[in-house]
């Protein structure tokens, strides 16, 4: 049986993934040198397509890592001398905070229960915090932070660096990069690609901080993947170590296709599909939206609490070729998570809604 995946990552592959993968193999791109002009052209194409899609200016570098989780470590090592501050309301925002602790930074947090979101008016950042970690879309709980609130926090604390986790929402959020110092995502969610590639967007302020910290004898900012080295290599469309050439190539091709569709169209379709999913969940007696405040409900990861064990729902849907995600952590047995990424069409979302209605 061929399945349609509505899982929050790894997720449904983009419809033309197989075509681009075939081209990658046919052209033998997996064997080219990562110091060759052929690779540099490939790398440059992907960066240019991402700049167009996400609205990233030349003041920011677009860097490639092994995962979005690696970005947490890179940000903390390169941009935090002593203190960081984290908005925590789910498993992944908490991991960013825990990475800071593991790296022996003095980490502060404002924490809310899973399912609750943050508004800018309630955020008070400690005086000496250097980086503010915010999660635009909390994959574990289906909570989003409105972009306008992220921008307000930065305006309120302009001297501090702000780091935005948009792992399970990019390219949906329309961030203003004149206000965003660094942001990051991975490709196995809304970009409809296999896992194994993280994208780190970072500005010159972060670079300057890293260069300053590198001079201190009592600090490390990393080895060959420190920010100054990543940045220097990126200026020549290269990476310090041998990169995931296939992942970078495929990301460039998918971003190019998204640009042809238009990011505004993608955002509108995402909102329309989310509206259909939330309406279904609200009207179904067996489900309830986990996130109560509509302004905090994710447009890309829809989470529903279930009256019957979620495993039964998942099994029934899978028998029909429809794969949804389970709840995360302690909510595994009582929730389902439904990804609403560009790779799943309106028709496929409607097919899932019809199947949910039969439960």
C-alpha cells in the first residue's frame, strides 16, 4: 500500500522529490568534489533560492549543518558568553534550554505547560541574557508564536540577539530579518525531504560576537564548525567539512519549485488547510483541539486530544493508507499530531478529514 504521511517529521516527501533524486543520481553529483566549481554552483543555487523564498537579506549567511539540533549548540557556543533566556512550552523549546545547561551557560527560562503559548506582553527578559531563544512552532504540542510577537520582543530588547526555531514551520512564517539575528530549520518537515540537513540563518552581529568570544582563553566556540569558519567558507559557496551534497541539491530544487508556486500562495494554502483541519476536530465528538487559544494554534502541526486511545485511531487510518503522528512524550497515547505541510495537497487533507469523520 502506498501511504500518505501527515506525520510531523519525517513527513510526506515533496511530490517531485523522486524526479530530482533521479537527476542527482543520473548526473553523478554524489561523486563530485565539494571543492569543485560544480559543487559551488550547486551550493550557490540552493542559497539563492532560499533567500528568495524566505526573504533573507545579504546581511545574513545561510549555512548548512547536520541537523537543526546542531544549530542549538552552534548558537549557544558562538553567541553566548554567560547567559541565555528561553521561552519554554514544549519538549523542543525545553531541549534548547537544556543544551544551554549542558554547555555550562547560565540559562534562564519562562516556562508554560504544553499547549499554552506566549504573547510578547508577558515576556520579561533578564538583564544580562545575551540570547533570547524562541520557538515559532513547537512541534511537540502544536503551539505557534505569532511572528508579530517575536518581532515585538526583539524591538523591546534590541541589544540582545534573538534566535528563532522554525523547524516545523519554515517557509510559512514571514520573519522580518532586519529584526531576526538567527533562525534555523531542518528539511524533513515542511520542505518534504529526507532528514540529515539543517539550515542555519545567521547575521553579522552573531558573527561579531563569535569572533570576540573566540579570543577568550576560557571559552570554546567549537572546532571546524564554529561560526567564523562556517561563515568564511559560505562566502565561497562551500562548507568546512564534506557536506550533505544530496540534501543541499534537493533542497535547492524544492525551494526553486516553491518559488515558482509563490510563498504567498503556500502560506494561504497552509492557512486554508489548517482551517479545515481545526473545524473537523472541533466538530468531531471524539476529538478536541489541544491548544485552546486559537491565536496560539499552529498552522503547520495540528494537535488533537483523543477520547479513545490514539493508537487505535492511528491504526484505523493507516489501514486506509493515511499515516498521522502520535502525541509527543507523555501525550503519546492521548493525542494525534497532523502535519499540514506543502507536500500534502488540499485534496489529501480533505481525504484525511473524510476518514476522520468516519471514526
